[in-house]
C-alpha cells in the first residue's frame, strides 16, 4: 500500500499492523476546511476530471495489499497528477523505534500520473482507473485539499494499516468533499470479513510472514468489519464504489462514470480464501516436540544429544520470549490496538528470556543443583502458560480466533519441560558430561 519514491515502504513490511488513529475521517474533513481557508488556488471547476487509481498486488510482501491514489486532470492547463498517502522513508534511523512505539510516520505527495502509472507497469502490477462523477464544487474542494495536504507542514500523518492508510485516506477525502454521502452509501454490514482474515488472505504468498502476523494479532482483529471499514483494502474500495449512487441533474447517477484497466493483471492474482495454518503448524509442532523428547532421552548417555537439547532450548526460549515481550509491549503500552488482548503472549513470556540464559548452563555436568531446579521449574511455568493460552480458546472472544500458534508452540514448550523433568529423574552416574 505504498508508492516507494525515496525508498518509501508500507508498514506491511513490518507486519502491518500498526497504530490506531483517533479519528482519521474527521481529520480529513477538517483539512478540507483548512485548505479552503488558506486560499489554495484551484482552476475553474468545469476543467477537472477526478479518478480513483487502484494498484493491485506486487511481488514483495508490502506490495501484496495494493495501493490507492487520486488522479486529477485539468483539461485547460494539461495538469495530470496522481496524489497518494503511501510515502515512507525506509532509510530513516527512527524506523524501528517509531514502529515499536506505534508512531510510524507517513506522508502524502503528488506525482505526474504517467510516471506514477508507469512505475506500477514496470513492477508488473495491475492498475485500474475509475473516473468519478463528482460535482464541479466537490472536484474543486478535493484539489484544494490535496494541494493543502501536500504542503510540508501538513503532509505527515501517523500511519495505521487498518484505520488510517493509503486507501482510507483516499476514501475519507472523497467522503469529505461529497459531504458525507459516500460513507452513508457504504454504511452497513460487510460480507463477513475480518481484519485478520484480509491480512492473511492478501499475504498468502508469504506463509512464514503471515504466520508471524497472525501470532501478533489479538482477538480485536477477529471482529467482523463493516462495508465502510472494508475500504482499508484498495481493491475493496474500488469494488465498493461501483455500486454507489450520487445526486445528478435529473436524479441519482453512478459515482463511477467510467472504468478502465490501465495495466492488465499478469503475475499476481488475489487469493480467494484465507489460508489455514492449523494443520502445518500442528504437524511441525508435534514433530519438533518428539525430536526434543528423543534428544532428552538420549542426553543421559550421549554428549551430542545433551548439547543439542541445550542449544535448541536456549534458541527456542530466546526466540519465543523476545517475540512475546515485543507483542506484549506493543499491545499494552503503545498504540498497536490490534495487537492488544492477545493471549498468544503466554506462548512467549519474559520467563523464556531468563530460560534462554539458564537452559544451556543447566545441562552442563558441573551446573549447581539450584540452577538445574530453577531451569526445570521455569520451564514447567512456560509450559503451563502455554496450556493456559490453549484453554483460553474455550472462552469466545477471549483469545485470537486463529489457534495455529498454539498448535505450533504448545508441543515444543511441553517437550522442553519434559526433557528437564526426565533429566532430573535420571541417576547422576548415568548422565553424560556435556
């Protein structure tokens, strides 16, 4: 959902999922008023053609979610510009701190339309153009808004993948100059889609990243979204506009006056269904768990098995603990609204970070008894926390709807705990020296 000039990227590359804006639509409406008050010059009203540009999926993960822009042509002056809110500097040193704090900063800018479309043509991404039947007054207000918004002091905004992105900014700008009639036309129940489902469906070509996404998303991401909210996906906004009617000289007329495809679809086609990670995640978790159990059994007599289970335990607990703590901080203390209310944090508690340090030491033949007991008890704690995360799925709305992270992580946590319990029950004279 971005146009990468100056190495601009979408927050989709960082998982998506981002900062909740307080009231994006209201801010756009206020911007219209400010643009008019600042005296931004617009050409005569009858010379403007307004179109919605929708860009389809691309090769990179951050391209899988599409992109939107507003094209304005001035028939009198020859001006032809495409305006979009998808600008972000990937080289910024504040990238990671801003993302973790939920303060990812994007900006809007305009470019010559032919250059803009040609970029997507070279990326082998489909481009649709829908000419809109806006009134001359609405087209005039929209151009004023775009020019005002592109000013240096106005162009930045706090990006939110679900609530305030390139597509919602376009949608809200159109609604503002149409006096709220676009939202009124699109209010009502959607088609049963959820934030999580659409994220996973569009990211289906990257299963590992998508699995990471579903792990980070809490139960809030499973709420069904309205037709208006579905517009956070550019392709859904394109489809929704086809059914909108606006007032015409003699009665209602379609908002979309005409539609054409500037760049055809070639390599990239949207998936029709949400991927289900349950079976592969469960299979991998069970196989990994059995491998760990077998290594734990062999650790009493084989030094290589002892070293293997020690290394694997340290790596597992560091990875799960680090991921869990990041999601916990993002959901509780920062502004990542859809990462909150996430019982998956029980799969990677801060205790795992302690275990990452203790686990290897506890398998050493010279490790003191207190280290071994502490490691075993903390490992039992992490396994118990994972069991609680699994039990939470029995309570509707408490846990994320996608249980695949449970299927993956629970067997591994249980296996590492079992390996330590078995080790401590093995007579000392039978243990190998690591």
